């Protein structure tokens, strides 16, 4: 639950005081959870346990696990967009776009693709760094940036937060 905490603290750092950040915190955690469900699937990392407990596909089957992940991804955007009252619409759109970018092919999904491509071959330190920058780092960076966006931080603030979070 590091991502929601990072988002909330960044939000507060830029003057946010209301609980309007909470739907966005829930949304990023939903996306992170969907990614774990899909990552554990036999066609990905094929893990039977996560944190010492049977994985979703081991309990409910592969099809249900895929659908659960898909549902969480969709529910993340529903939650952020439908429960964002009190946040100016331009900030909602910017935060949702940031989240979509971080979760997609140029973010977390792209990192998972690099991870799959690395199976069974020697990888360099740079390969691992690129993979982690996308697979793990993109959502971490988005969490901080979204906190800044929802609080009303400007373009320079967003860039500074993004640089911080990428480190």
C-alpha cells in the first residue's frame, strides 16, 4: 500500500487537505492489485503463492483470475472518475491520464512485457533497470504525480515530483 500513501503525502505536501484524494488512492491500489493477479498467472510468472497464500488463479481458476484483474482495472477508473466530486474536472482528467499512462504499454504493462521477454536469457543491469522503471516504477511515479495534480500543483511541480519519484 505504498502507492496510496505516497499519493496522499504528496497531495498534502502541495496543500491538499480534503479527503478528495481517496478515490484516486483506491484506484491506484486496484491497478496494482490487478497487476499482481495477472503477474501470478501461469502464462506470466506462474506463481502458486503470493505473500504465503494461494494466488487468485489457484483458488478460483485462470479464467476468473483474468476477469478479476480486468474488472479491477476498469473499476479503478470508475472509482477515480465517478467519486471525484470536489475536484476540478481538469485535475481529474489529468490524474486519470497520468494513471492510464503509468498502467499501460509505456508503463507497467510495458515493464511486464520486458520481464516476459527476459525469461530464459541473460540480462544486463540496464535491462533490469529499464524493466523495473516501467513494471514497478511507473505506478510509484504516478502515485506521487497524481497527488500533486489533485492538489493543484503546476507543471513545474509535476515535473519535480516525477523526477523525485523516479529515483
